[in-house]
């Protein structure tokens, strides 16, 4: 199996939140994939064979699957003898909704919070492309985003509330054991951790203990991602 991922200057630091979802899903299933690191500028050409303009893309024998959600569904269906990622069809429908909620209420404000930091960790060849494409998305320049990160960070933190509340009574979002819902949220934090020094969770938040439980999974797969500096 091969997994195509996005990296910055450091080829060992794949920070895409969507690729993290796939890495964690593979680990949950006990599957290993060879990682193919790509810079933003290499994605389109390299992945032409897949029809995708974004990572993750997973190559599994003759099967080529793109989009983290489609990959998760593929793994669940084709590796059904391995531990379930979703916990049944009803839970799967809810996960699609959760993905949309995380996208709108967490990934969007967090992106604005860390956009300038991501720009800093990119390879020089990617910086112009990132600036042109992402400034449109965040509605301001990278420099303005660097200056005014506190407003989107406050929004991000406020939107963490339902997850924090849930984790007061549950070890994981999925209950007693982690599953894809946990990976969707956790990958959001790994994205920030691999690209930014900003502290995005308060010390007394129940998410802190959950993060430390998540960090220990799969031999410390996510826990190895250190705050960069
Ligand atoms: N919905 C897609 C989103 C994937 C995505 O946006 N990937 C970004 C990296 S985080 C990408 O490859 N962007 C390429 C580009 O912007 O040129 C998924 O879940 O896989």
C-alpha cells in the first residue's frame, strides 16, 4: 500500500489533517502503507493518475482511492475482518455529519489561526502557491493572519465546547475505545501541532487528557508529532 501525503520543508513532517485521518484509520485497521511525501507544487502532477488534486490518496494494489472519507469507507468495507472504524452503518451516517461540523466550526477558524505558521514551515517552492490560494480563503494576507490570530483562535476554542463536554463522561468521542470520530478530531490537533507553536487548548480542558490518551495509541503514532519551533 502507498499513501501520498503533504509535507513542508521537513519531509518527515506530514501535517495535513486529512492525511492524518487516513494514517490513523490505517493504524486502527492494523495496516501499513509506504508514505510518499509531496510538496503542494508536486501534488497535481504526481497524483494525475488518481484523478485527485488533493491528498490523501491511497494506492492498494490496483485500487486507487482519494478523499479521506472515501478512503475510510474503502478500508471499512475491504478490511471488514479488522477492527471496525465506524461501529456500524448508523454510526457511519453520524460521522459524515461530524466531519462537516468539524470542517466548519474547527478547521476553518483554526486554519486562519495557524495560516502564517503553515506558510513558514512550507518548502520555498510552495510559498507563492500557498499565499495565492489561501489568502483568498481566509480573506486577508498571511501577514494580517499572523497579526490577528487571536480572533479566530477564540472562535476555535469556543467551538471545542461540545467535545470537551462529551469527554467529561467518556474516555473517547466514540465511547470506551477510540474510533474514526476520535481520529477526525485528533487529526485537527496534529495539524496544528505539526505546523505551529500556538497553544490551542486550555490546560484545564478535558480535551487535554483525551489528547494524551490519543497520543499513546498505535505506539505513539500521533504522540511523536512534536510542537515545532
Ligand atoms: N475532502 C478532502 C480534502 C483534502 C485536502 O484538502 N487536502 C489538501 C491538503 S490538507 C490538499 O491536498 N491540497 C492541495 C492543494 O491545495 O493544492 C479529504 O478529506 O481528503
